[in-house]
C-alpha cells in the first residue's frame, strides 16, 4: 500500500469544486475537500469487515504531518484489535460523564452510578411500601454511617472489604 503520496503544497492548493471530492495520501489517509471550501482529514479503514471513517481534524489547523501521525496511532490500535472510532467514543463519553458528575457535586447531588446514587434510588423506589417515619430513619442511617465511607465510590468498584 502506497503512503505519503503527496506533498503539503497539493493540499494547500486544493480548491473547492461543485461536488465534494477526496485527495488520497495513502494508507487510508484522505483529505475531503467540500464544496464550501472546508478541508478535512479522514482516515478510512476496515474493522471487522466493515468500512469506517475517522475524522482527524480540519486543514490547516491539523497539518499533514499531524494527520499522518494520527493515522499511525490508529493503525497501531487496529493491529491490537481495537477500533479507533470506539476508543474515541469512549473517551468522549468518559469526558461527558466526568463533566456531569462535577456538575452534580456542585449541586450537592451524588455522582452517577455511585453507591449513594444507587442507594437513594433504591430507597425512593421502596418508600411507598413503608411509613414516612421508617423511610426517613433508613435514609438517615445511610447518611450518617454509610455514605461518608463508601457513598462516593462507583458501585462496580465496591468490594467486600469496603463494606
């Protein structure tokens, strides 16, 4: 498979046409030139017999060399059996979860999927079966004894010694 087919000047001088078109640089790296004039780097690859595209950034903010380095990293992930697109989606989801959790902490709420969050949801779901006094006692016991110790730990990370 050919690689590094073009020089920087080819991409710099690419002009928009009536339709979107691509300029191939080899090894799956292409520049998509849109009819609006926007130039975007893309990595086209196959994973589990399906063709996928991974955006690498807009030109000239993302240089040709940076796009080539990104392709090398993505190819290493593919060689290890990891889909680079799924990796990117997971990183984005983790970032969004962290932002949501920090917002919840500022608002005085427990973080998502923590012991405190799950316990409060459970207690509120069974509250209709007991008197309000009993429900408040249960909740207060958790607030005094359990939440300060393991309330902020993710439910999946809690082990027997923690309890």
